[in-house]
C-alpha cells in the first residue's frame, strides 16, 4: 500500500476474514441501492416523490449532496443557487 501524500510504501496482508467482510459490505450496499430502483434490471429509479426532502434542520448538509439539483423544484431555484455559491457543489 502506498500513501500518496507521503510516498510511504507499506504492506498489509489482507486476511480471509477481512476479505469476506468486505464482500459482505459490498453486497449489503448493493442491496440497499437496489431498493431505490423501480426496475433494478433496467436501473430505473423510483419516482422522485418517494424521496422526501430532509427536515430543514439537516439541510445544511444539502450543499454536499450530488443530487441537490434534483430537489430544485421543492427547494426553489434560489435555494439551490445559494447552496452552490456556499461552496457546496
């Protein structure tokens, strides 16, 4: 393993258990993502109405969301622009 910031090169032996745990995390993550799809075979998402906005107290995190533009109609164009100019996306 090479640390790109420092250039240090160090080895780490991956155990069978670590590998199995990583595989399980990938499977769990994939399954969770597929629940967001109306048609997993075609990779078609569920309707946007099924993804409600987060409560206002948590919207400060919206500026970091890669899907912020999808919320434009609910947040209003000005809110999206404000988030974008706040240095988020």
